[in-house]
């Protein structure tokens, strides 16, 4: 019970419905646009582009915010192009790309904690995009263009930049605080110490290995293994254990919620099926909105909202059997477990190395 209380411990100061409402207002734009043109397959890229750009927003004057957000959006567009461009390639290329992207993202720590967090967001998006691209590549009924996915991501990011401009004008052109003040704003340069180098290389190897495992064995929805691993893997074992438990709990709750919601249009046809599909897309957007509002209330609840919304949007273009939700939970358990085992072994090796140094001293 004490462990469960830690997993679901609530930080009421972390609730921010104001920014959730702002995200809802902006998120309705791509939703309506893709409804109008009939290409909902690009909705996920647009929403993630908007969500992650809002998370990376450093605050301050509009010029400063716009320049930093634009750089983040451009890098994200390149990541999107890479992910969807190689989504149909052999698993070896996917594993190599995941290793390189993770290695480069982790090296961003030398430019400050804030840039490391931004790089990790892009790293997570790359794994999600690779999994989505792989599924779309093997879907006969769905057409997805890499350039359109890139435009969708960039469009979502541009919407957030436009919103910051409007807010800047409304607030009398004053500097504004960072939207997510809980995210570290430190941009001071760090040195690459041996422990940092070990963690960077180890993390890249784990993500590359889990991508190879997921796609090399052709596991159904196996890309959830590297997604869970990259989120759960933290610099120390205690933090990794807690985050992994919260990630597992959130994925389990989100998968059950998505499975129940996806049962609603299963037996419908015609106009009712169309209405139920549009309604579930609204539900997915609302889930993302709640995720923004409770991001720092509790990570397990945040993960549940993100997982449920992503599962709904991923399944709607190509309806799958409902056992798929079970597969996703299973692979999430595997991914988080792999990261925990690796960090446990790394911790044991570090302790032995410290003991040897003490003995030699």
C-alpha cells in the first residue's frame, strides 16, 4: 500500500487547467481541418507537434520564445521526416537510426537540462513516429505521405507559436513565464563526466536494442517496448523504478479505457459509425487536454491519459482486434522491465567499481 501511495501520490500544486484550456482551443484547429479534408491519419502528428512545442516553450519575450520554438519545430520536422521516411525499411536501419537519435539527444545534456528535456521529447516522438509509420506502411487501405506528416507536425508547432503571439499582444507585449514552470529551465553547459558518458551510451544501446527486438521479431505493436523503455530509463535506479511503476500503471489504465471506448463503434455501420468515429477523435483530444492539465499532478494519471488518447487515434484509421490493447500493455511491461534490469545491473557495477576504488585507496 505504501508503494501504491507513492505511485499515485498527487501533487495538487501541479494542476493547471488554464494551460489545458489553451491547448484545447488550439487543438480544435487541426481537428476541424483534418475533418474537413478527410485525412485524420495526420492528426496525431499535428497534436504531438503542438503538445511537445508547448512543453519546450522557454517563456520570456515573444522574439526569444518564437526563435527557440521555431528551432525546436524545425528539428522536430526533421525527426518526423526521418521516422516516416524509414518506417518501411528493414529493422536494422530502424535500430541504427534509433541508436543514433537517442545518442545525439542524450548528448544535448551538455547544453543544459532544459535542452536535454527538449531533446528527450523529440526522442520519444521519433520512436512513436517510427511505430506509426511502420503500421501505416503495412496498411493496404491507408495512404500516408512523409511530406504530409512533416507538414502536420510543423503546422501543430506553428499553431502554438501563433497562440503565443496572440497571448503576447493581449498581455500588452510583456514577457511571459515559461508555460510549464515545472520543467527545468537551466541552460548552463555541463561537462561530459564518465558517469554521464556511460549513461548516454547505455541508454542509446537499450533503445536501439529494444527497437531491434520489436521490429526484428515483427512483434505486433512491438514499438511500445522502446517507448516504455525510453520513458522509464532515468539517471538513477530509484527514479527509474518509480517512473517505471507509474508508466506501467498509466499504460494499463489507458489501454483498458481505450479498449472500452473502441468497443463502441465496433458493431456500427454507415452514419452511426461515422458519428462514433468523429466522437472518439474528440474524446482523444479531450484526453490530451487533461494530460496537459495534470502533467505534474501525477505521472501515472498523465501516462494513462496520453496512452488512451494515442491508442484511440492510432486504432481509428485502421480498426484492429481488441486483443491489441493487451499486446500494448504487455510490451509496455517488457520495455519498462528491460530498462529497470539494465539500470539495476549498471548500479551494481557502479557499486563494485566504487568498492574497488576504496580498497585500492
